[in-house]
């Protein structure tokens, strides 16, 4: 990939800081990777958001597997998430739990078909691709991806000294 070669060919400046000539190809590479990951999410007649819902219900704490909790996790409004839940129920991949709390929230759980489908989760490809990275590389990647992900929260990138946990 051209963006990969451009990053590898560039060198940090004297202070070791990234300069714009290294940031641009990195941003392009992230965009390419995002498109690839998104398109891989269309596996087994599911949309990427539906895979997120299956993973959430698989890994979520009991009592926290509701459509509202899923919406909070994804940072989305309840309406689109409710449609995702209805679709997955219709496909037989999730169901409403037999035990239900008092109130309006309904606990959800995976069906056997949903668990079986997660065996071919597209995210596993990503895990395998990242498994060869060192701890330092993973940390650097996490910092960069968190900065990009924060654009969804604030509309602006994470900056030193501000918005950092």
C-alpha cells in the first residue's frame, strides 16, 4: 500500500516528533483500514452494527445486556439500536431473556445460533492481524485510535493537556 510505504520511508524530525509529512499518510492509512474493516463487517448477511450488538451481548455483564446499555456503549440513540435488536431477534440470533427486571428495560441474550455465528466474527481477523505487535506498538496505536475516536464525542481531536483522562 502506498500509504504504508510513505510512512516507512519518512523519518521523525530531530526532536523525534511526528511532522505533517508523516501524519498525512498515517491518516490515509487509517481511512483505508477503516473502509476495509467496515466492508469485512458485512459477513453472514449482517451489518457491522449487528456484529457489535452480538459481541456486546456475548461479553456484557448480566443485567447490563439491554438495548439501552448497547446504545450507550456505541454512543448512539436508542432508535437505531432498537431496530438492530429487532432485526437480530427476527434472525433468531438474540432473544429476550426469560428473566426480566421490573421496569421498561428488557434483558437480552444470545441464542445458540448467535453464539455459533460469533465463531466467525470478522473482528477475529483484526485480532489476528494485531497479535504480532509489541506492547509498545499496541500502546502507541491505542493512543492514536483513541484520539480519532474522540472526534465522535467532541468533534475535535484529543490534544495534549486537554480531554485526556
